């Protein structure tokens, strides 16, 4: 199936990682490729896999027939503003789950533009975004492939809260991981010499 479905949360997540610096032109957007939805600002990067859902369940609202086309090599770099606009057009919930998705029309999209649709059945929006020039970096070369030393889960919201709180002392913090069962330890030192040690327990 050629067409791809995109969720609100995936777009919002990717937009968080995209660059906001005009000097990094090719990074000022979200890259849509066969590998997934990607974004990076040069220091952070993310790749989100495509939804494992059936695009043919999306209502027929003007998209071209799916003829097995694929996204162009190197992907399509959708401007950040366009990605945000599509995410904003999607509801958080619907009694028809597929309506919380945007449909990327792969047949109509190209290296020069991305074409997507959102609909609530009564109103349909065609989002046609002119692609950014340049080459998006291949994140496959950046994602580590070696065996992890330690693997464990953490509560993402708690992790963000710990980092945000310690950033009040210093933007640079030290993280220590000893095992998958002991607390993750964070250190931060303010300009006035105050030293903080914070801990976050891994999830069982």
C-alpha cells in the first residue's frame, strides 16, 4: 500500500526535534521517508515508524489511487510550519479512530512537495507543502547498532520533570547509570556552588 497514515502525536513529537535555526535549512522541517518520520536539530534526532494501520480505511477524499508507489529516495522534507498545521488539524480523539490520522498521499507527493489530507467527513483539508531543498541526514548512520550496556524503562514525564528542575541550577547535568535496577542519579551544580543530587527509579 502506497499511502501512509500519520498520527497527531507523531507529528508533534517530530516537530519538537526539528531545528529552528535558519542556518540549518534542511533541518528546519520533518523528513518523510520510507524509513519513517524523522527530525533533527543537529544535537537531537528522532525517527518514528509509520503506523501499522490500513491506509485504505481512510475515507476517499481526493487522494490518488494507491498504485504501490514509494516515497522518493532521501525522503521529503516538509517545512516545520506545515507539519504543525497538519497536527493542529487533527483531533485528539474521534468515534472513528482513522479520522485522528492524516493521510500522506504518496502517489501525489514528490521530492518537491508533500500532499496530505485531514477530514472529519464533513470538512476535508488538502495540505500541500512545498518541500525544503537540501539533503536530510541519514539517521541510520547515527543510531547505534552495538549491544546496549544497560536497558531499562523510565517514566518519560518524571524524567522530563527532573531534567527541567535541575536546569534551574545548570543547563548541563551529569547522569549516572549503574544498573537496570538501581536509581538513575543526576548531578547539577549552580554558578553559586550549590550541588544537587537527584534520583529517578527505573520502571520495573
